[in-house]
C-alpha cells in the first residue's frame, strides 16, 4: 500500500466487532499500512479465534461458488462437504504460510568456524500459482558458504522454512527471492545459492496442457555470484545428485 494513501477512519469497537473476521483483519492491515498481497504473511494481524471464523467465511463463499457452478451439493454425496473441506485446505494447509507465524528455528553459533560449501536438498515444496490457484510441485536445493559469524540451523529447519514460504499463492520467481531473503538474514553466510525446479499445473492442467514443461530458476548471492568456480562446484554437485 502506498505510504501516501491515508489509512481508513477507525470505526468504533462495537461496529468493528460486528464485521466478519476477514474485514477486521483487513482493517488492521490498512491501519498499519501493511501490504497484504497473496504471498505475504499476515499472521501478526490475526487474533485468537479468528482463523476459525475465517474458515467459516471461506466455506460459505465456496458453497456459493459451487452453487454458481450449478452443482447440487445437497443431492450429490461426493460434494456434500466440499465447501468445508476447501476452507480447511486453504486456511490450514495450502495457504497456511499466510496465516501462521514463522516456525521456531533454533540457531547455533558457528563454533568450529566452518567455511566450506554445504548443500541441502532436494527439499520437496508445494505451492500454488497466484494466477489460477493451481498447484506448484517442485524441489529446492540450497547452497551455503558459512563464515565464522554465521548462524547454523538444523537440516530439518530448511524444510520448515521452505514450507512456510511456499505455502502461499506465489509465482516461482518471487518465492525463491523470498526464501533467499529469509535464509540470508538468518544464517548470514558469505555466499547463498538457491535452485528451484517445479511443475506448474496451470500449464499441465489447463491452457496449453503441456505436462512435460517445468520451470527452473536460481538465486546466487555473495561468493556464489562473484566466484565462478564455487558456482560451478555447486551446480555440478547438484546435477550429480539429480541424476542419482
């Protein structure tokens, strides 16, 4: 949201309490002039109990969508509970990275002053395209060149951080940048490299319906950007692991 756009006038507490949870959360975001795009985390603006309310709202809207598609959810036993399942899936699972806070990540000092290349992956990631809300399924590899001041995190935590960031409506290019920013700020390595390869069901399932195409993109920072030999070593180890 532009900083030149003033926040909306504050309603009374009584009037705000009568609004649906989505409107209360949106009002807090607007008051804080905080961006809330599809791939943003908004957990700081969600209060206790409001996610349950939000699921009820989504369920009601999903039921309207099914009705607009002329699906008899009362007579069709297969779609009788579909709206409720959709609401749970979106809020708790596939878009859960928008609504839940960052998972706890234990960090350790680099006591042994490790400064050699380390690679984590492939990490399985699941996301959704923000254009069509179709699945994105892929793998991520992370390369790190730590220094004596770096924080080290457990291997499983890379997967947790990936899942938290990817579980939002995304485009792959932005998702990889967000992951790189998060790891850069936490680990503070001399070099960081990320490669993501993913299948996009907005291509497989609709449109051109090409089930062979995948998207690969990368982010190289610090030593990986400056040192061609290090970058080559990372990519060669990656390709070897991919062939196995």
